[in-house]
């Protein structure tokens, strides 16, 4: 397995207020990662820091085995990035912007650009300043996809897209995931988008990646348990890996971060009735960051 991004003990603060604290994370080739976090958790800061758009205070970040603040031109050409905010030259037309950006790459898929412009109904004669936020977002995505990079980093890529454009964007991502050498990291607050395309989920909370695993593992491990028992059995209950719990008329309802099958078998033998209830990804996220 090839490591594409390695982050060690990353620290970043704004006005002495910590945002990222001793953050460690490794991203392997072929990963398609959905990055979740509450507003203000530092998702954009993390993505900008690993690309050296934001300076870090301390720590080590490598991208394609190169120090993130000294990437070679060859490595930079392997990276596509869509920021949350538009920072393109506003007085250029879409046509001129595409031509301008194309000259920096040795490889550029003109057919992909043409197809996306057509399907997203973009008037390329208009200036960037004349476009709606959704149209600008489409242009930023096209610019990131055109060089067919090996690493794609998206910061809330579908936030300003209408449902049709979002569906087309996700379709493009799904097509890309069929290529084993493509690695994708995208932050999003649209959980359904993440579930459609990601194979891994990273949750950023309190300055660290508090959870990082396969999406399927996350759904299997974080579940709700409904326990029914008598008072004598309750005294012997110590729910392992519990995230939250509350008493019910029948016994106890709780959410666990890991399902301990040995413990389950033990309490069942003591007469405790257990129902295991799967949870939606949004509810899981709220439990892990509460």
C-alpha cells in the first residue's frame, strides 16, 4: 500500500486559538475519504494546511513523499484541488480561464472539459464575476478534473450545486474511483453524498481525527442497543464502548462505538434481551462528536 499523504503531529492555531492539535493521519493510494466535522471543526484548515495554502505552526506533512511546503512541479501536477471559496481571476472569461490554467499542465483532457461544460450548461463567454456561485463551483470542479490528477482534494465541492449538477459530479467521482491509482479526499456536510462515493470516513473533532475507518466498519460498529432486563440484572451491567445511554421503562437504550460480541453473549446468558438497531451515518456522526 502506497502512502499518498502523511501527517504527523500537525498543529495549527488562529490568533492563539488551537484549531488542529497534534493531528496524525495517513491516506493511502486508492482511498476515497469523506471528511466530516462540525462547522468550525477545522476541515478547511486541515485541507489547506496539507497543501501548504495555510502555513502550519508545527508538525510534518508529506504529499507523494515530498515535504508539503516544497513540492516539485511534477508532484503539483498530480494534485487537483477545489476550494470552498472562489479565488479565480474574476475578470477572465470562462474560456480564457480554462486556456490560462491548461498551459500549466503537460496533460489536459479537453474532451472531459467539453463534456462537463455541455452537461452543466455553462456559458464559457461569460466572465467569472458574472457567474452564480453554483456555476463558479462547476468551473472549479472542471479545472480540478481536467488534468486527471492522481490526488483530488475537494472542500465542500457540492455545497453550491443544484441537485442535477450534484448528481453529475458524484457520477464523475464514482467513475474516477474505478481507477485504482486515484485518491480522493472531500469534506462535506451532505452525508448522503459521502455514502454514495466514499469507502472511508474520517471524523475531525476537537482538533484531531477522532475516527478513521472503512465506511462499512463504521456502520457495523456504531449501533444502538436496546436492553430489556430486571433490576437484578441491571446491577451487573457494564456496557463496554458506550457513547451515550439512557434509562427506559424496559431497561436501557445506549449507543456503542464497538460491538463486543463476548459481552453480548454474557448478558444474554443472564436473561437480558438485546435488540441491535443500525444507525444512519448522520446519527453516528452526531454521537461521535457530541
